[in-house]
DNA sequence: AGTAACTGGATCTTTTTTATCTTAAATTTT
DNA sequence: AAAATTTAAGATAAAAAAGATCCAGTTACT
């Protein structure tokens, strides 16, 4: 009933990149700042890259960067890239996995709950999740 | 991000009992009707009994029975009896587990999502989940 | 007493999660 | 071109959780 550690790490990564505004950020920096085991972070980034959410630059000044603007990437996309499509029970999205599903009222509840959750996450964008720095920086200037 | 098999089994058990209207139902009957491994069902029932959701009758005509009316037991209670309090991420309910939680906006999202889910499940009662039989299909013909 | 039914703890297997290691490839700098 | 730096990709491994089963013991009906 919980997301994986990898998923949380992935979200941290994406939010961090969103805050970096298109800069190519080396893995070691992210790993250290977000407290993610570096090798594990590599795996997670690879998944997210395959899902088209971030871009990997290899070589000497390599690192990671968002592939799309942070205003256009939802939390749902990030989570589902790492967990697969969200489903709160086996039978959600796979009614054939349980022979009771055609008449099971609980099935409908799990489907509704899943949809509710996906809706919520689908309406939150990385841009909404960046920790704004102290106002003095931008507004008072 | 999914409930356990044990939790689904537990819900099946509770809904089945709700449909049995206070009768003491032997484990074997439930196991067979709901397709649950009997020994595993025993363990699940023991948990639910400790949580005060059902009553176990030992001895010769033993079995299980709801402890409270099905109109008063929510799905949330059943699920949380088996999974512990629902939390979609580690940091939900345990902000101290992550040093970012005080400023992390994602944290707030997971808390909101968790609350939404608990709300939904908390408003569904076992009585709502019983498959109503057609008028006289108990006796075929 | 005899039998049917569940308990409670231990055990066991499988799967999933989390993490790391290793060899290779890519890119920049020299 | 060579060297230095950084990630790729697949294999591996350790740890934890899930799923299931076993068995000696207890309870209650007849
Ligand atoms: S909720 Fe109903 S349909 Fe889904 S797995 Fe459980 S019993 Fe089957
Ligand atoms: S959501 Fe934020 S607070 Fe919660 S674990 Fe992830 S980083 Fe930490």
C-alpha cells in the first residue's frame, strides 16, 4: 500500500532537476543533495529516461536534465514510470485475474479509489513542487 | 502501491460473513467459497479477531462470525486491521523518517492522497458490499 | 471420552525490494 | 589520439516482505 523507495527517490530526482532549470546536473550532485545511493539513482534515472521524462548526457560533463518543462510533467507520470500503472488491487485493470470480479462490489471500490488517486497525482506538476527559495532573492531585488 | 493478498482475502471473508447474517460459518466453507487457502485464512481471521472485527467460535461447530453489524463496519477498518494504518509513503504519519519532510511539498501531496483514500474507504460499509442475490436463485428452478 | 474445529507460533518458500558490482561506451579535455 | 570523467546496461547479491503451510495444543459439542 506504499510506493517504493525507488519511486520516492525518482520524485526527488525529478523535483531537483525541475529546480535546476534545464541545467545538466551530474549524478553525484543529486545523489548527495537528495540522499540517494548513487548507483541506485543511476538505475532510476535510466528508467525515467526510457519513459521519456529525462535526458541523460554521458561523458565528461554529463548528468541529467528534464526532457520537458517542469510545468508539463505530472507527479502521476513520474510515479507510473517507476511503478507501472497505479492499481490499488490486483484486479484493478486486470479483472480477469479474479473470477469474482464481474459481480464483486469491492472491485468497484478499488477501481474508484485507484482512479481518484490517479486523478489527484495527475493534476500536480513538478513546477508546483519546487521549494521556493526565500523571497528576498527574487521579490525584494 | 497495492494492497496485500491477505488484505483482499480478509475483505472477502468479511463480506462473506456479512452476507451470512450472524450465522457462525466454518472456515472450510469460506475458504472454499472465496478461494482462499484455508490455513492462510485462519491467520487472517486471527488478525481480524484481535482487531475486534470478528468473533471466533472454537470447538465442534466452530467458525467465524461478525462481531458487529455489517452496517457498522467500514472497509477502512478491515483494511487497516490487516495492513496497519494506510500511508502511501513512508513519510506519511512518520515525518521524522525523512529529513526533507519539513519543507518537502511532495510530502504534503502524499498526505493529502492518503487522507483522500482513507476517507473513501471509511465511508463504505460491509453492508454496502454484499452481492444481492436475485429473488429466488437459491433454489435453482 | 471421542471427534471436529480453530489457535498460535514456527517454519518455509517465493517474490519483491533495495542496492551494488563490473565491463563497456560516450563525451570532453589535453 | 590519448586521457580523464561520467553514465550505460546487465548481472549479482543481500535483505525484507509476502504468501503459504505445519503441527502440537485447546475448545466445545455429542
Ligand atoms: S476485490 Fe473482488 S474482484 Fe478484486 S480481487 Fe478482491 S474479490 Fe476479486
Ligand atoms: S515525499 Fe518528501 S518528505 Fe516524504 S520521503 Fe519523499 S522526500 Fe521525504
